[in-house]
């Protein structure tokens, strides 16, 4: 059987496939009530998840930062298998893995998987590029490193602010956002990592700023270095992006989306996107 969406939940020690329109959480689940949990968005290509290991490693780190007992990779693999078995390989998918604190009262955390087609708009942005506005997050760039309660570096379910930043950008006529610190230092996109090419080097902000460590940028930087393209974790500003040879917002599902407009100003792309795409596709 094939479906447009595929869902599985961990129940009584097994991955259970659930009809996509059937409720899977109780109203008391802390993921629902407080956004208290973590998630991952994993690319599904040709019916496979080539980058799953990096996402599971980050999910385990997020769980540790949130102090939620991690269910372990076997549970996630069983859930992934349960949703993939009903998936058409030719449909590019986004697999979301959710871990919540559960409904409380000694109940175990909730672990579930949801597989859906990649939205057409995501595919369009990957090829056509994006316009981006810079918006301040209003916290100093060095603050989250010494403030564990802010959960810097964790991919938590509390994405309401990230989604509000998108809606604000859309009202301004842009596709996406580059978030900056109180002092104007580059941080990340609401669901992506900022990467820019300048002086023959690929740059991305350091994770000490509390941004999410991106799995896509990690893969790109490893392959770029092997290919003779130097990489650096650099403190940058929006002016650095205006002056750069190319700028991308990167994530596992959308890939490298080239930024063609920044705060209303068209910017050049020195033809480097093909090389970046080639490195990511290897
Ligand atoms: N930063 C944030 C806030 C994100 O939500 C994401 C993607 O989920 C990324 C960066 C990019 O991470 P990845 O390349 O692992 O998809």
C-alpha cells in the first residue's frame, strides 16, 4: 500500500504503523502542551535515508540537552523502516522524527515518525534561489554558550518563533530569513544554516553562538576540504553577506538554496552553486 503520508509510533516496545489521519498523541503530551521535545527533518531520496546517522546523532544530543531519556537508535531505525515500507521510492520525502517528554506520570517519552512529500515550493527554492531578509534575534552572540536553559544547539519542538520569523519575512515579500545577534552577528536561518563564499573560502558562523550544528554544512565542509576548497567557522555580519561571492541557506531537505536577494538588494552569485551542489550530491 502507498500513501501520501506515512506515520509510525513507538508503542509497547514496537514500531506501529498508524493511518496518517489517525490521532497519535494524547492531549496531555508535553510535546503538544509545551513544545517540550526535539525533532529532526531527514531527506528521503530514492526511498532511502542516506544521512540518517548524522540526524540520529543530533537527536541524541538534543535529547541530552533537554534531559529526555533517548529511546536509542534501534527504536528510530524501526520507526524509519515502518514508514518507508509504504513509501513510493520515486517521491522525494521529508521524514520527521519526533521525541517528546511524553504525557507525564512516569509514562515513557513519545517517539514517532512522519513521512510526507517534499513541498513543491521547497524544490522551487532549491533551484530558483531565494530572497532573504535579516532579522534580529535580540540576544548577544556569546550568550547562549553560557546559558544552558536557552537550549542553544538543540533542535527543540519550540519552533513557534522560527515560524513567526518566516511569516514576517513573507509579509516583507521575502522567502526566508537570516537571524542575527543583538550586535548584528550572523546566526542562522529559522530552519537552515548560513554559508557564504569569500576570499576563496567557505564560511559559516561558529556553533558557540548557540545555533544548531547543521548536518548539511558539516557534510559540505568535509567534502570541500577534501576537494581543496578551504572552510572556516567565521564571525560575520550582513555586510559580509552583501560583499560575498555567493550566499546559501542550507538544510538537509532543501539542500543549498542560493540567496539572490538580501534585504531587498540583488546580490551576485559567482557561479559557485553548481560546485556546492556537486559536493553535496556525492
Ligand atoms: N538551523 C536550524 C535552526 C534548523 O532548523 C536547521 C534544519 O533543520 C538547520 C540549521 C540545518 O540543519 P541540517 O543541515 O541538519 O538540516
